[in-house]
């Protein structure tokens, strides 16, 4: 066991979706810095570690990133094995890349461990196949939230022909709808909105691009949630029969 920082993906919430490597890192950890989207139940894998909560939910009081950096550095320089535990995958909207680069620049050994990202888990939990032969040839993961207010190329997204998985979109549903409609995506494109994916209190709301904002309000959709936008999200309603039939045609 040597002093280093593991940047570990804790997966979307279901403790059984943790990787074996994440469990090994937790067993070795002496200090665990944990984000607030992580299911604290997985701390059973590190019963003797010191656990420090460093959550930083958008819009809420949060631990400054610079403080988290310094905390990791302090413990690793004390010779400790540190695990930085993040929801989903550390490198999907999780600042894993940033933290790894900062630590390596300080001469710290860093190991990244994948986690199952919320978008993939949410779709699977709702029976949605993000790619489907004859229906969707790809997936695009995007965040609706930016720190610098830079905008996405919505037209390119609307015309990409891929399934769109949107993170951090709950507060921006009107904007997402308007931008994708303006970009040429059909108003009746199916949408699945999945809250607390993979957890016992997971909820799912099916809608269309045109109606998703109003439906989300009626449903009282709350963060954390992901949106799956594309024909594959219609696979299990009446219109979706066509989606599956179309895909099956390609199965020889
Ligand atoms: N690194 C994480 C994403 C962090 S960004 C990952 O790979 O999953 C935070 C956003 O992720 C939330 O606003 C929400 O859009 C999404 N998210 C995280 N956990 C979720 C969950 N259990 N269910 C639905 N969405 C989730």
C-alpha cells in the first residue's frame, strides 16, 4: 500500500454497480473524500478510513475546488492512501481530469478508476438501449450547465442522428427544448427523464421534446436526473413498437 490518490467512480447509486477495482481502492484507503452524489452505503467497503464529505451540488453551498485539491495533497504528503470518491464516472462531468492533472503536476501518483456514469445506468434501468441497430448509431453525452455560459452547438446536436443524454438539465428544460427544436429536431422526438437512476427511489417520466418541460413540472422532476432524447427513448410506448420492429429488421 503506497501513498497515492485514487480518483474513483462510485457509479450511479446502486452499490452493486461499483467495480471490483473501486472496492479494492476503498479497502486500501486511509482517507476518503466523498462527493454528495455518492451513495454513502458503499462506505461499508472502507470501515476504518477517515471519511470527509466534500459535496458541491450546483447552486448549493459547496466546498471550493481549491480546498479539495489542498486536502488531497495534504493527506497524500502525509504518506496516506487517499480515495476521492465521485458519483458515476470521475471523468464524465466529474472534474476527474482536472484533479488528476493538478495532482500529477505536484508529483503525486494518481490512479483513475472508472465508474458507471449516470446516463448509461439510467437508460439501462429504464429498458432503453442507447444505441439500437437501425435506430441510433451513437450516443452523445452533454451537460446543459456550463461555468462560463459558453453555449453548445445545438444545431449540430439536433442533427447528429445520435441519442442525446443530457446531464444537469433539470433547471434548463425550456432552453434545451427550444434550442433542439430550433436546430431541427422533431417535436415528437421521444424523451425519457430519469431521476435518481439505479436507486430504490428512481422515478421515470416519458414525454416528447415538445412537451418535456410541462410534463417535468407536472411530474415534479428533481435533480439529480438525466434526459435521454431520441427515438430509442420511445421503445416501450405505443409509438415505440415501431422503433423495436425497425431494429429487429436489421437482425437478419
Ligand atoms: N460524474 C457523474 C456526473 C456528475 S454531474 C456521472 O458520471 O454520472 C451531476 C449530474 O449527473 C446530475 O445533475 C445528474 O444530471 C446526473 N446524475 C448523477 N447521478 C444521477 C442519478 N443517480 N440519476 C440521475 N442522474 C444522475
